[in-house]
C-alpha cells in the first residue's frame, strides 16, 4: 500500500481585485465658434486734391474760350498767349479746364493751359 501523500496546506487562491471600470466620458462636439465680427471699415477722410488756382495760356496764337467742354462748342472769347486765367475745375476726363477770364466763364482745352500756383505767367 502506498502511503497517502501528505496534504499540502491549502493554498489560498489569490483573489482578484474587482476591476473598476473607468467612467466613460461622453464627448459631445462643441458647436463651431461663431465667426468673429468683421473689423469695422475705417473710412478715411477724403484726401483734398489741391487744385491750382491759376493757369497760364501756353499757345502762341492764344486760346479760345468755349461755351461747353467741346471743340465744337461756340467760342465765347479768346485769351492771348501767357494770359493768366482763373481755374475753376478740371473736367472728369481731364481734357478741359473750366475757367474765368476777364468776366467770361467758359472752357479751355487743358493741353494749352499750364497750372501756376503763383499766377505768374511770364508776361
């Protein structure tokens, strides 16, 4: 007969520690950030374009003063070469000066009127 095997002391089975589940975090997407308001447009004050006050006729035979800014408009006067005229305004296309000369208000072709800050025309 065989001897019974000695009994080994009971071995305690290691107890598993309870697994703690990590709390699940529910991620909700954030709404898109609102677009920033556009910067207000800073309006610059209009730049004053300094216009010369006087012009000098630069045409050897003088220059006609016309009723309207057109070569076909009636001639209402004539200014001799180197005459000083008062400049009122330049037309939008830049081809005619509105002028005043000896009581006549009319237009002169700008190619033959040279701006003069001082009004000195070399007469």
